[in-house]
């Protein structure tokens, strides 16, 4: 997931750097351009293959029944062990291997899931559910090329499979094949005109392509379909920002935050808008919410610390920058700001130590101007 940092220094269109769009697309749990991959459905195994061959099935029937009960109860470990024993008895049953793949996918063991689903497909090459599940597992491994192929086979075998078209759109987006991804999402909409997720995904791609006006129309349609869709609201906020309408952007971000209160990056962007519009107290509150829900979000800690220092809330700044230097020990700016905050609290020895660390880091970077500034600060503290 992309986590490109950006800082704003002016208003209007220039306030929204190109990297902002890329960063924002990672907000709502997206891998790229609105990732939404539905888990494969469980396909319960049956003993049909042995029955057809006239072989005894009593032991296998018992194992498959036990496996189903374990799955229904969420006992994945025992379900896996049971299906693996069943696979030793009936090596030609694709549904058993599909069940093994499903359990591995649920456990996040995607390479093992891929192996199992491929075995299922060898035994039953015309099953679209197996192809979809293979695509899902490959996509989660980051093997987008093979995932595209699996999703395409799934859509060919089952042209009305919405999840397969959605999955295809996701992995094509991740490959930068935006036009082909939009094509896949439009097939979803043709099958399901009220599919807000597909509309959102198209809107986010349009933002990625720097087409905010077209994105606005698409994302507004997504919100009309599903007002609770936080991803669409985030996209709207980005689109409004790109048009210079910070008021509409803030309203959209706030709606998204109500639906997704634990999204630290979202609170960070709300804080930036509030800060740019002069609402310092509101910005501080938004930054604080961001670090409360995501303490390791460095950009939020820095934003909180910088603004707190400007407002002479020295203790709040100290806490923020102490967190930053723990997370990023090479952050010279954070050490300098920490020294300034400690100086404001009259903790001189600690301030000197922080300034010295900042000075050392700036020297390593070859930043003579910052080194000179810190030397002046140290002289003042020591005098």
C-alpha cells in the first residue's frame, strides 16, 4: 500500500500535490484504487468420486462431515487436519482440495492456498469458483499477472460472477492498467447498476488519472447508492480539494470519518484542511484523534507536534516528538523540534541533548544551514 508523505504550504490547486491522491487512495483499506476482494466461498467436499468408483466411503464420509462441522464452528486448524486426511483417502476429489485451499486462505497462508486450488483446478478445470479462489490467493500474494489470468478464466466460466470482475479490476488497477480496470468495473455495473463499490473504484481511478471532474460525478453516484461508503466519501473529498473547494472536501472527509473513526490518515487530512483554513484548535483535535487511533503514524505525530509547538503547547509537542524519534531515529527535524519543545519547558539539559542529536543528523545529511541554526540555539542555551 502506498504511503507517500506530502506537506502543504499554499492554498488552491497547488495545495493538492499529485502525491496526495496516491496517499489518499490507501485510506480505506485499499491496496490500490479501491481494493475490494471478497473471500472465496467455502465449497463443502463430498465423497462422490469414491462412490462413482464403487469404493467404500464410510471413513471419508465421516471425515468430511467432521470437516464441515469444524468449518461451521470456525475451528480452522482441526478442519484443515481433517481435510488433509480426507485428501489422502480420495486424491481425485477437487472439492477436498478446494476446502484445503479455503482454509489456508482464511488463515492467510496464501501460497498454500494457491497450491491447493491449483490441484482442485487440475481435477476440475471448469469450476469458476476454484478459478476465483485461485485469483484471490494470487492477488494476496502480490502475483498480479497470474491473478489476472485466473480472474479472467473465472469470468469466462461464469460471466455473471461479480466478485470475479471486481477482483480483475483490482489487480489490473494495481498493474496500472487503468482503462482495462475500468472496463472490468463497468461490467460489474452492467450486471449490478447499484454496485457502489464498482462506482467508487472507477472514481478513484479517475482521480489517479487526474480527472477530478469526471471523478466527482462517479463518486457522487456511489454516495447516492450507498451514503455509508467511506471510500467514496474520501474520494469526494480528494476531488473537491483538487477543485479548490476545501469546505466541500472537509464535509466529505468528516462524513467518512464518522463511518471510519479509526482511520488515522483520514483524521490527519481533516487536520490539514482545518489548519489551512485557520481553525487551529480544530486541527489540533483532528491530529490528536489521528495519533490516538494510529500512534505509529509519523506524519500525524509530526503535524501534531509542529502545531502544538507553534501554539506553545510545549508538553503536547514533547510527547509527539518523543514518539517520532522512537519511530524514526534518523528524523533530524523531529529532534530539533523536540529540543525546542523541551526548551519551552525549561528542561535545558534534555533540550541540549536533542539539539545535538539533530545537529549530528543534519551534518550527516550535509545540511549546513540547519547545522548553523542549531549551533546558534545551543549557544543561547549554554549562555
